[in-house]
C-alpha cells in the first residue's frame, strides 16, 4: 500500500515518510508537501528508494 505519513513534533518540526513507493516516485509524491512546508533540512532515503518499481513491461512469462 502506498502511503505518505506526515509527522509533526511539539516544536512544529515536520517529517515526511513514504511507504510502498520505489525509486524516485517517493520524491515526486512529496515534492508539493516539501515546498508547502518550507526548507528541507535533511533527506534520508530508505531501502525502497533503491528498489525499482516493477512494471508490466518488466514482467516475464515462462512456461514449464
């Protein structure tokens, strides 16, 4: 499941987490939020960022 989670601490600092998206899709999905919230002070890529999204063109059919 694809999710964008926005966490806000008591001091007003925000953190955006993305789950279920691979590669640069997470950066594209959060771009508008980052621009609306202000200056990005830190970016950490989770392992999903380095995983490639599988598309129908990437699927291979095999027969036994």
